[in-house]
């Protein structure tokens, strides 16, 4: 039974208590009236001090751990509200039971499912990311949550990671640029975003045990930047630790939380554990976690009968504090951060009431989806497909109808509706005839329980070939899905190729119909030996409620695709960096793992080792064509505090409007340390009507070209020769310009 707090009454009681307690407790301090509008930090900290002074030790400890699956205690006598959290990064999860992972069976918690964050990253549109966060935050506010457990920013290191679909790709600059507006958008609603999972949670296999070893260079240059941007630019109010270990210590209570996060970066928010990622009272007390969630404690198993008093930060913590084994300063700092969170959220008198499932949200979800879809191949202008009488389009493949918002783990959603690719195509094509057959069936599986397919695969295959014969065009809708060992939390993929016999089916279809296009629903790269059999391929991600409409927008040409890949597609798995150094590199040996590719993740690896990817980071086609010209930089020689202004012309040389993403990479020539050939340091998306051109620019800070110098444990800017690389994909550079840093 949920203790339902009327937050307004609580707020009034709290203000009253606060003013009385504050004044009683500290009569010598001038009387502070409760300010309207933004609570200044001086006032806020003073208030928090006054509250901490009147809280009992029991009340303080109670605030630092769960009281239910997704909430922590408040202090009823002072009117301090509980803290309510909910997943996830793409939409507000259905209500979960108080004590168990089952859903609570509510009938008013169906929401808008936004596209997965990999699709958002593929838009290369930071403004859109701000809209994403704001609209999602409105739904979290409406569902009366205080913390939204997202976004996830773990870097895409291996195509096997089950949760890559939840994250922002392989490049730290892209992830950093896209995560900041999302956080600001969410928090405009008085809802805390919770950037996760800090840190080095780059696979699901053995995620709660694996000990990650990685160099400081790779840590600071690849795996931490998006978290740093979330904290220092996004001003994120919450952050979640991770399950894995780093250098032998669990990351949920780890030295790097106190040192890097809270000291070096000045993070003033709360650190929330992942669910059941706390393993020790002393470690949790000392090493940075502020709210313990999801611990399975009875018999140290993880069952639904969690006895909250046995949590590591519950009775054991209280006991250690009372015995003086742990300083009360430790619990005071945790409570200070929690109170700051409460003031920023539920006690923020200015926050709006939120909205849910409204037209604006559906419109934004569709816009993000269409802008994130990536056109990978388009031979003979296979796409777009015009809607005309007499045309028969066969839509074949389980992913044309399969629910893709359920499953996948904690980011799963219960949307008010989910338009499937088939429904979207049927709604858009009024003249052409659309015929459909399943083609293949994947069976269902949740975590480690695999339910085999129920239909006869051979009969599905035969039927698919028959249907393909009758059509002028075949749209194969396949890829992965959200079940176990696919794009799902809890474990990783085990096969790089398309599963469920899709390759055989594609070959069979192509035998009888050459007009074959592929709509690829995945959150990860897959092997594409079948590519030559297709005329067109569209990477469609997991798009949420408006999936089918967005896919139809692109397939029909109503919207010109402008997405770019946020991670590389290797031709074969061994071409991927993490898979080039044996098992210790991935998936690890005996729960130990070493990121041997170091800083050379993704295109950094392909560039530096001169390996050609199937499709490169930053790649994406358009129904139009663009030309980048007159690339210039403002100087030839720079010093550390200068800015590099890169200007260029972009022309739309095609026959329809569209958008191009101009990317700016930088590389050091003959560096004295190991460095990637080039690294993304800026980008801009340019929208142009056909036949028009625009001058655009990207400005870089010279100081951002530094590398992390492990000899001095700080950043160093090398002097000497560098190159700027400007193009529309990491492997399609239009212009290279030399410059030097003095
Ligand atoms: C899960 C996930 C985390 C999620 C949490 C609550 O294990 O790792 O991302 O927010 O538990 O569901």
C-alpha cells in the first residue's frame, strides 16, 4: 500500500515546521522568509543545515535507503516528503509493486514511449534532445515521480552489449553533447534526471561481478566525458552507480565517486545505487553512494521479501554510527544531498503539473524517430517508395508486428499505444496494396527463460516466398528484438549475425524478388553478409509509440532521412576493437576484464588500424545530396586559450529539401603519445531547401584538444602540428586543414 503524500500539504507543513524549527533551533540567525521562485543556494544550504540539526540519527539513516522497490522514506514529522523514482530513459515505466518486481496493475500509467536513446543520438540534433528531455520530464511529473532513472551514457564498446540501445553510441563528444540538453529538459519539470551507470558498465554479461581494468587515459578520454558533461554542464541532480567493479572495488561505492565525481567535478547531487549494487555497509558509508536501492538481503539472496531494515545503509549503518565506528559526518553528507534533491523536486514550489500522452508528446516522439532513422543503402533510388495504385508491397518479417516497447529490461514500457511498422505502412499507403506475412518467429524470452517459437518455421518460410512472388516490392522487417541475448538488459548477445534464420529467408526472398528493401530494427550493429541481396537498407532503431508512422514517413519520402550512425558497423565481429584482444578484453576471464583497445574505441580503431567498416560512425544517406565546400579555419597558429572557428559552405545539390550533418574531427600529427588518427570535436546539422546553400560554422576550444596525461594525472595540450578533418561521416572527409598549436 503506497503511503500517498499530498505534497502540497506536506510542503505547507514543512515550511511551517521549518520556519518554527529553524527559528527555534537557531534564534541568533536573522529570520529568513521563505523565498518565492528560485531557491538560492545560500538560502537552501542554510535551510538544509537547520533541518539536519533537528533530524534524529534514525531519521537520517532511514532517508539513505529504500522503503520500497522505487521509493525512499521522508520524515513525516517535519513534512519532508518521500522520494519516488521510476525508470527509464525512453519513457516512464509502469507502476511497479511496493515490494516486488511485478507491475502494480494500475490502469492509469500507460505513457508515451519515446525512441530509444540510440535513435536520439543518431539525430545529431542537441536541440531535439532538449525537447526529448522536456516532454519525457512532463510525463514523469504527471506520474508524480521525483527522479527519472535515465539517461544512460555508457559508451558503445562492443556490438554484443545488450543495453547499447539505451545509450548514446561510441563517441564521448557526441554522447556529451546530446546528454546535456536532455537532462536540462527533464529537470525543467522539477524532475531529477539520473545519469547512469557510473561507470564502465559497457556490457551486461556478468555485469554484477565483472571487474573492469582500463587505463586512466581511456577512463578520462572515453568513458567519463559524458558523465562529466552531465554533471558540469547538465547540472544533473542524480547519478546512478553501476554493478561492475573498477580496479577491484564496486563502482557503486568506489574511490572515483568521492575523488572524481564529488571533489574534482564538484557534483552536489545524490548518488543512487543500482538495484542491489551495494555490497557493504562500510564501503557504502565511505565511498560515495547516498541512496541504497533494491538490495536483496534476506539470506543475502535477492528476493522480493527485501527486509529494508537489513539494508547495508539501514540498521547496520545505524549501529556503526551509534558505536562511533563511522562518523556522523558521513550520513549528514548523504542527507544533505538528499534534501537538496527534495528541494529541487517535490518541494520546488514552481514546478508545473506535467502532461501525459498528449498530442505534443506524440509529435515530438515522431519527430525524433524520423530524424534519427538512418538510410544506409539506396541502390537505384529504391527508397522512397511512392504510394500508387496497382503497386503491391509485401511486408515480411516478425519485426513488422512485434511489440518492441515491452522487454529489454528496466527500460521496458507500457505505452498507451505502439504503432507497428505494418500499421504505420498500412495507414500511409492508401493506393498501393500491402500484403503481409510473418516470415520468421523468434519465440519469446525474458531474462534466462527462452520460450521456443510456436509456429513451424518451415511453413513460415514457404509462405514468405509465396508472398514475395506476388509483390512488386518486398520490405523485409527484421533485425533483433528485446528478448534475452538480444537487445536486452541482463546479458549480452552471443551471435553477431542476424538471428532466427533471417539470412536464409532474405536469400530465399531475393531469389524470387530482386526488389528487396530491409527495415532493420536493432539497437546494435549486426553482421550484413546479406547486404548485396538488398537494394535498400534503413536502420530504424527502436522507435516507441510512433514507430510505424515514423518508418512510413521515411519509406514514403514524406520525410527525408537525416540520421547518422552513432556507432560503427564492423564488417565482421573481429574487426571491432574490443573483440581483437581475446577473451580478457571481451567478455572477460574469471570475472576479470581488461579494455585492451584502450582509447581506440569505435571509429578511432577503424581509422587508426585502417580497417574499413561496413558502415562508419557518422554515416547516413539522404534522398537529396549535399556538397561541403570552402572549408576554412580562422587562423593557422593557435594558443591554448584560443578558439578554432571552422567555416564552410553546404549546398543542397539534390532535388528536395533535406539536412546534412557536417562533422569536424581533429587529429594530432606525430603525437608523442598514442592517439587516435582523429576525434570528433564538433558537428552541426544544416537544413536546406533544394538548390540552396548556406555558410555554417563550428567553433572548437583549443583546450579541448588536450589528452589525459597519466604522468601528471591531468590534461596536457601538446604543441605542434594538428589537422582538422571536415566531412559528413568519419570515413568521408571532404577537407583536411593543417594548423599548429604554439
Ligand atoms: C536495473 C538497471 C537500472 C535501473 C534499475 C531499476 O538493474 O541497471 O538501469 O534503473 O535497475 O530498475
